[in-house]
C-alpha cells in the first residue's frame, strides 16, 4: 500500500470515527403518553436500541393536549400521537411531520357508558368525560356522535385525561367516558360500573404515528432514520422475546408483563410493509375525512396542506 493510500485510509478512519461520535451525541427528546401503542418506543430506549443506532433519546410523558406546546418551545423534537392531531397542530402553527406509523387501534380506544344506556344516541343531554379539544378522545367522541346523529353540543363534556376519565367512571362519576388502553381495561374489569358501548373495532379511527419537526428532519435526517429503524427493531424484539419485552413495556405504565400483553392485544403495531401501504393512500384518505370533521366542530379554522405533514422517505 502506498503512502497516499495509507493517508486516505487514515482520513477515512478519522472521518468514520467523527461521524460515529456525532451520531452517538445526537440527543432527541420525544413526547408521548402512557398509551400502549407507544410502548415500542419505550422498549427501544430501555433495551438500548436507540443508543445502539446512535441516538440518545429522552422520552417525556406529556399529555396529548400539551404535547404541541413542548414542540413549539423546542423542549421536544419528536412526538407520538394520533393522525388527526398532526392536522390540528400544523393548522395551529406547530409544524411536525409524520415519518412512521406506530399502531392501529383494534378495540383499544372506546366509550364506556352506564349499563342503562343502550345506544350512543341515548347520550343526548348526558355528561361525558373526555380529554380536551384537539386530543384523540375528544376527536373519537365527535366522530362517534356524528355517526349516530348527534353533535358535541348534544352532550355535556367534562375534560378529564384518559386515566382520570376511566378511574372516575368506575367510581360512579359521569354518564360516559372516553378512554384507551391500558385505562380502558379498568372498565373491562369492573362490569358492574358500566359497559363499553363502542370501540375502534366499530369505529376504526385511531391510528398513531411518530413525527418530528421539519427542522430536525432537515438538519439531522440520519437521526430520524435511526429512530424509525429503532422502532422496527423494537417490534422484532417483541416478536423474538415477547415475555421480556412485555415486562419492560409494562413496567413503564405500572403493569405486569401479563397485564400489558392483554392491553396490547387490542391494537396492532405496524411493521415496515404495513407502513408502506399506509403511507401509499390510507393515511391520505383518512386525513382528508378527519380534517373535514375537525373543521366542522371548530377544532381548526383552516385545513393545512395534508401532503406536507407526512414523509415516507425514512421507511
């Protein structure tokens, strides 16, 4: 090997080391909630998958109603939330772009009602606990009411976060509650308090994605790619070692591995192939209908460019 080749090899090694160091120093803060569907992100952190892929991730539990504030302030650069929430945030001047689908709810989100209530239309004039406008439970409530001939004005809404909505319901407060797993199982486990009258099996409108700010995507696309790959690797870990994975994910929301597995049975995490299909048309179709409803109920005043808030290039 001649001197020039040696020099070239040395430079390449130095560049490689510096790029690795840079990747290892990439710090990203992600905002999530205790929703079961987001748990693979927790697994990726706890099992060292993010770190292995060169991203130093901090996960912060932030209520959905406040997550956009953390993005706007720069406290977090990425977030996990429902598809329609990205429409709300972008419409209100908080840009964030979806880069990977995390999960679809198959009964993990639902409406609990007293046993005396026979159908959703019976909720007219009743009190419903649901999180604030701009959140998934509020949106699902609006969607379910609309499909049953009612509007949000036909019910009295008490703003409670999903955990509190479920807990207050089982102790006898309010006529109905909008919540999701793992909190929905609180109602499943206490049938004398009420019943689950509708879930996302009846109304498949809850699907979650992971998104990052356009600034992070532009300035550090490698970090975004690394996080997407880490999510898929977490799914592989769940498949290879479900018991250990469920224990890790369950511990984060104060559940045993068995309890967590039960909660997770009501949703489907989305692998790479499912993602490609989702971003190829399903996401666009749902976003269009969701945006129309958000506009109708006054959550947004204008519909943002829906194509600009999704980027499948990291898949």
